[in-house]
């Protein structure tokens, strides 16, 4: 299974300037490639072939501004986005109920403030440095300490107030022959209620109040900052607001990791082999719990929690079943 080791790069980090410059160059290449895709789409109503695009861009200054292997990955990612668009249109024509709106073609990044991901494949990472515990990215001074000896790829992902360097690596899944079953019910006050078919085992309750407290504090602070921005500068966004949102997201992510780890440890303790998670695809669009409860329910990323439970369970050899 592929896992990710993450390193956060804030504005006061020594690597910020170089990373920000490269993310800007990545944005330039993304927009140039997307221009060719869009123009071909408007003229012919079909996707431009990747090889045709590559030959158009490979000798341009924007393509050469970054390592060749990185530039190729940037346009490959964009190509995948266009493939996904055409697949979504095709599925939407047959099953419109699966979509909340009409699929849209990939748009441009903002010209001055826009930044784009920097994907470094395995071949663009120094093998010599990796043996000493350093992830050194090709044609750069970006060196990040890591505990991984084998890396699939590294990605530099722009966020609202920082960059995240993601080091992707492989970890083997365990096997288990246990047949005991546990079920998880997701909620708000109780984030998770976990029970099993074994007699004499007390259910596990994971409180949702810490998440509610995080969201309540965030909503109040955001409302206050936005009202100040509208009065003073007539705008809706600022660096302080971005930092507040990033901090909230990190706190939520940390709590979900802690909660999901506790559930998987509980499953191992009682030799659970199958984990059933209740989930409805469009429950947040149709639910009506009242204004306050609706807001709390929508602000809890249940799908992200399901993803965490799934990969952590699979690593321990526990089969996961998503049930409606």
C-alpha cells in the first residue's frame, strides 16, 4: 500500500523561496499546456493527444524551466484531468443522478498568485542522498530528512498558507484470518459508535465534541475576521484568515487520525477480521437536522475519516466493507 510522509514548509522556512519559485514555474507550464488542451477542445470537441502536446511543449522555455522529468509529470497530471472530464461527461449522460452539477473542463491557475503542484518521480530523487536519510530533489537545493529508504515519488503541494512536501512510499499489508465482525456508525455528538458480534464486548464510543469545538471556534473567528475585512478593505480573504483555516484543518486532521487509530487498535484487541462502515453517498445534501446541527454535521469530514479507517484497517489485514 502507498503511504505518505508529510513535511510542512511555512513562509519562514529556509526552503520557502525556492519552492515558491518552482511552484510558480509549474503554474506557468500548467497554464500553457491547458491553453493547448482548451483550444483543441473548443475547435474539435475532443481531447488533444498527449504525444502531440508533448512535442508542442518540449522545446518551450516554460517546459525547460523545470527538470524534464518533473515537467512531463505536470502535463501528465493535466492530461489525466482532461481524461476524467470526458469520462465524467460520458457517465453523466447515462446516470445524471450520480452528479450534483455539470462536469467542467479544467480551468487556468491565477496568473500572479496561482501555484501548481511539483511532482518528482523516483528517477528525479537522488539515490546517493537517500541512503543517508535525505530526500534531495533533482536540480534543486531542496533536501528533506526522511526515514524512508525506498521512495516512489515526492510531491510539493501548494496549500493556502504553506507548502506540503509529500514523500510517497510503499508499506506491506499484514494478513489475518480472524472472522469476527465489527460495525461503525458515524455521527456528530458521537463521531463513531463501534460494536461487534462478540458477546461480552463493550461498544467503543468516540466523542465528536472536540471536532464540534474546533469548528465552532473556527466559524466564530472566521466570521469576525471577514466582517473586519469587508469594513476596512472590502475583501473576503487575508493571510490571517488563510492561517486560521490551515490551523483548523490541521487540528481536524490530527483528531481524525487519533480517533481512527484508536478504532483499529480496538479491532486488533478483539481480533476483528471484517469492519463494516455505514455511509450514504449523498447524505449531506439531503439531511435536515435543523440549522445548527446541519452546520456541525456538514463541517465534519466523514468521508476523510472513512478513508483513514480503510487504509489503517487494510494495513492490519482487516477487510473493510462500506454499507449504505
